[in-house]
């Protein structure tokens, strides 16, 4: 029976080649999108699940509010893990990762290589995380100072092989004894991880004020006992706050915890599951830029919509061709075929069509994979589909799609009355026509939603690019100068600043882009800090040339000057900080903060107010910030002339080589670093555009098929109208009027849905563009124009046909 079904199905596909092509090609586009996004979503959901104890590992996060300033941190204090393990039996072990030291320069042969993926970690690193050791021993690898464990790739780069690396010494640019012995080599960390370090150095080499519960700089991970409930930890964190932070509050601002909280301030800790970090954490000081669960939803829904539109095409064209299959159904029923057998026949046809579409879709996936990887930032390969789980998914996919897409047409066709159709009665009716119209409306409504989404995303990205952000990011070259001896960095900056193509130069360890140095401090306008007068503020260190080099605008007061010896205790604050102080002209006012040893307050004098500049992503409002004179010379920024840029860079590099022979010369452009902060939005815009184009293409294929069907059904009518004098415009209007009405209805339905979706998306941005009426007008016009062109292509051919031939067809 199945063989017979397949034979009949194949004959029908060959007999109706135009409809078969439209169905197979449209469905293959939908399936290709679906398969690619399934790979993407699966990859995103696998992050950090390769660790043996992934379901029991949690990161300790911190939330601090002080003086109206909120900090949402992925780090906590250095003694937090040790305290939790000592006082709560639910915590079996902890590990801290510290990466505030930034990149390290590591010697390879006669030159130094700048390594970015470096961190310091506790010796318990291998007790929590599954990092398979392929040479050496991991359990005690970081117990001693000046030890390091490295990845397999790093071992191959520096020593030729993992086995050859163990026992060797890595020479770094760390102050003091910068030599580290390699004690173990681990397998490269999988891509599906929220950190990818190649070097873990001993935590004992970190120079730090240890034991400070009020300083938050360490990523702390806990391994909980089996059966331990994370919901119990708020109570445990409260005990730590009462026991260890309350004394700090008394010493720091002479207040107790209750008064501190009553003033609207708070310090809270929480646990973040390891497997949730990549998609659901967007806190300050993440080890790497994370993904976004919202993007997974958007990608998934868009792919599902495209697939559904392709399935809708199948339903539409199958029911539209019902008249052509009516006589077949009537004869088969007369000869004894029962409804289940007919349903099975039609479902076999739809499944065969889906299988052919899947085969074509896999070819499209292979061709599109490089483009998709570039779009999504992944490294997926088509061979991933041959894994057991994916293979089962592919085997089931044509059956699921074939049944879902063919179920309604199968029951619709199998329900024909044999007597009526054999007598020449109509096989279809108004109900079936209304159903087809509803499907067309659905297709174009989804397409309109995707078009509006694309326009809003691109409009927001243009707004970000052109928004006044308070500094000039264009033509600023940022050079890593960590490899230059400290005494020579000033010389390098000054000599490079005298080059003809360089307009200004400054040390730029603190820059208003992601992955730059940050630091916050608690300040007060009064010598005695209380819970009512303190506030947190970013404190950046700069030199005398920082503000003019970055094109910032001073609104009040002056810049730092070498003529004022007191500027070592001076501050330049931003507008937001001035508003918190509540003073019209804060120049001359004093701010107080505690010294590192908490012995006596440090006093700073405000000498200027700079216009607010966005030093974080535009998803966040500008917070309070102060700039003070200080060392930040591990990076140097140059404002350069765009004319002769290559020559200028070569000259800067030559000056660098003079003071740092053998060290790597590394530079970036500030505007590129700024754009990098919005890479996810750029990818989302490209994905939305791609899916919108595909959705429109598939919908137009279906519309073309329906117009073809309608033109065939009304061949005689068109011929008569032409004989009676109907013009090309009359015929075109006759065939297109009803379809354009459906597109208008789709616009009315899709527009509010798109507005709601994009309004929700824009709420993630503190600075956002309004959703203008022009977006909806442009989308509506585009949808109508595309639909009209699709209808007109077939309608014009029907209208230009010889009416004599048209009448003879009847």
C-alpha cells in the first residue's frame, strides 16, 4: 500500500510541476532557516553544560545601591567563597577567578606575545570545572606561587606539545618575579563556555588587599552539595551581611545596617546558575560578553514563522488545486476507497514533498553556513547535523512537517461528495475560499511584522551611531603600551604626539568603551560619611591631555594643569555627579572618601564639570563619574589625521619599537570598539532583514501560485471580458483586487503586533528612537507594492492571452 501511495504521489508531483516547484522550493527555504536556527539555538543552550557538576555550580553575584547609584556586579569580595564554605555545609568547594590584571606579555623565543585570555585562579579550579588535564596534574597545579596551567593550544604555541610544556617556565612582564612554572596542560575550553582562558596563573601572585568584604573584584563560583537548595541562600547571605559587612558600615560611615537600608541603600548577594550565565546575565565585569536569551527567542520565532509560512503555502496551494483532484477523489470513492485511505494518500504526498524539500534545504544550509556563521558569530559546521541527536531530528522533520502541512488539505480533499463531483458539481465552497484567504492574511501579517522589526532595529542602530555621546570617537587610535617599560611610556607618548599626523595624545587606560578599566568609589560631601550622604561614583584616572584628546566638553571650571600643584587632589566630575550633589556650581566644592587603610578620609576638590558622556552602553543611563590625575599608562590614545593614516601608524610603531624592542605592537580604533558594544544588535538587524526577505519571498511564491490557480479557473471569464472590450487595467484590477484587500487586512493585524514587540525590545535601551509613523507607512506601501508586482506578473500574462484561445479552453 505504501509503495502504491508513493507511486501515485510521485506521479502527481510530476504532473503538476509548477505547483510542485513552488511548494518544494518554498518549503525548502523554510526548512533551511529552521535547521540553521535549530543548530544556533542548540549551541546557545549547551553553554557550560559540559562540566560534570554543571547543575550544582553557581556564581555569587552582587547588587549594591548607594546614594541612588545602582551596581549590578558579576563579582564579589575575595573572602566570600571561603566564608560560605566554612560556615555552610551546603557549600562543598569554591573557586575564584581574578582577571583585573588584563593582558599579559609572555616571551616566546626572542619576542613577547600579548595574550588576552589570561586570569588568576585558586588551586580548586579543577575541582569545580571539568577541564580535562592532558599533561601534568590538575588537582594541586596552582597550590604554589609562580605556577601556571595552560591550554593545549598555548602549550603547542610556546613549547611544541603539551607534554613538552610541563615543567617549563613562562616569562611574563609581571613586576618582580614574572617567571611561572607550567604545572599542567588542559584541553582547550569548548566554545560553549562563558570564559575561554588559555592561562590560569596562581592566585597567590595577585597583589591585593586581602580579606576586604567591602571590595568586589573576584568571580566566585560555588559547588553545592547534592540536594542543596539555592533558595536557602538569601538567608545565608543575610547572615554574612550582618556579621561581616555591618562592622564595615560602622567604621566607614558610622551607621548600622538598619539605618543604611532605611535610607534606600542596599547590599545584596544572589546565586546565578552556571548554565544560565551565558544567556541570562548581563552584569558589569562579565568574563566575556554573553549571549542574550531574547535573541534566542527572536531567532527561534523568526525561523518558526518562516517555516509556518512555507507550510501555509502548501495548505493554500493544495486546497486551491482541489478542483483538479475532485474527479480523482470521486472515482476512487465510487470504487470503494474509504476516507482513511484517501487521507493516507494525501499525507504521503505531503510527506514526500517535505522530504524532497528537506534534501534541497540541507544543500542550501551547506551553502549558507559560512554566511550564517558570520551573521551569528558562531563556528557551526554542516557535519554537526550528523550527530545522533540531530540525525534523529532530521529523520523525523519531514514526517512532522509533512503531516502538519498536509493534514488539513488531506481531510479537506478526502471529504468530497463523490456523487456531486462526478455530476460536475463544485468541489469547493466559500468556507474553503475563506480559509485560503485567512492563510494569505497570516503569511503577509508575519512578513509585515518582520519588515517593521527590521526597520526599527536599523533605525535604532543609526540613532546609536549618530547620537551625541559626549566624546569624539572618530580617528582615535588606541595603542597597548603595557610592553613599554614604565619609565619610557611618557617618552613614547610625547614623541609620537609630535608626529605630523598626530593631533593629540593621552594615556587611556580608562576609555568610554567596553572592556576598558573601571573603578567605583564611595564619596560624600561631608567629612563624616552617613547613610544619607554617601553615593557611589566611577573614579577614573587620567593625565592632563585626556579631555581634549577625546573631544570632551568642559561646561564649568577648568581642565587639569601642570601649573597647579594641587591638582593631584582635584576632580573633574560629569553632569550626573553634579546633579547628585545638588549644587548649581560645584566647582570648588570638596568631596570625601576613605583612604585604603580606612584611617582617615581623603579630600578632593572639584575643579571642573564635563558634559555627560556615555561611558557604558546606551542601554544604560549615564551614571556619576569623576576623573582624577593618576597612572593609566598601560594604554595610549592618539587622535590622528585621517589623511595619511597608514604612514602615521607606521611612524607610531617605529617610535614604539625604539622603546620596546621585541614587544608586540597592538592597536585598535576607538570607534570600532564602540561599535563592538552593539554587535548583538547589528546581528539581530541582519537576521531580521534576512528573515523578512525570506518571508516575503515565500509568501510571494504562494501568492503567485494562487493567482495562477485563479487565472486558470477564470480563463473563460477573462476571454469574454476581453471580447467585450475590457482593457489590460480592467483585467489586472479584476485579478488583483481581492488579494490586495487581504494584504491590507494583514497590515492592520500585523502593525500593532510589531509595534508591541519592538516597543518591548527598545525598552532595553536607556536611549532609544521613537517608532515613527513613517515605518508603518513604508512597510504598508512595500507590502502592497510587492503583492501587486507578484499578482501583476501572472495577471498581465492572462490579460494579454488571445481571447480566442482562452474561450477554446472551455
